[in-house]
């Protein structure tokens, strides 16, 4: 196995720009999966696992929910794309972009799920965004 340096602009046919696009696609699909999981689980109701029988009921409730299953499928697709990304760029470059999931989840939580988002969360999200921008340029 030959280790490539971070200065290399292209690995395995993926340019840096294409790698960033794939990172953003992977993140977006994962965030979409989270949204589907949340909406699906809201329809199922509060989960309380107090015994093996309640665990079984939870399992069957989840597999009967198209939203939850689609959300889980989104995670599989996101992970597959992420594997392509990791084969092409340094982990220390790609992984900080995962921070963007916090940003997108906060925005979706506020405007789609109508959750209350306090100012501290907005400030934290701005700090995360600034960190991702700094790392992506470094």
C-alpha cells in the first residue's frame, strides 16, 4: 500500500473538488436520513425498552415504518459514499466536514421540525462552521 501525501491533488481519479462534492453529498444524505428517522420515530411514539418483549415491539414498530427504514437506507448510502471519499482524501481533511451535519441538523430542526433553538446553539453552530472553513483551506 502506497501512502499518498496531502499535497496530492488527485487520487484514484477523484479531484479535490469532486471529493468535496462527494463529502457534501454524503453529509446531506446522512442529514436527510436523520430527518426521516426523527419524523418516523415521532409517529411511532416514545421509545421505552424495559424488557425483551418491549424490545421486540420496538423492533417490529421500526421495521414497519417506511420513514425509519428509508432513514436507515440513507445511512447506508451515505456510508458507501463516505468510503469512496476516504479512499481519495486524507482523513484529517475529510472528517472535519462531518461538523456540517450539526449545522444542517440545527437548521432543519428549527425550520422543518419547528424545534426551539436557543442563541447559544446558533453561536456554537457558527463556531463549527468557521472551524470547517478553516480546516478545508488548510
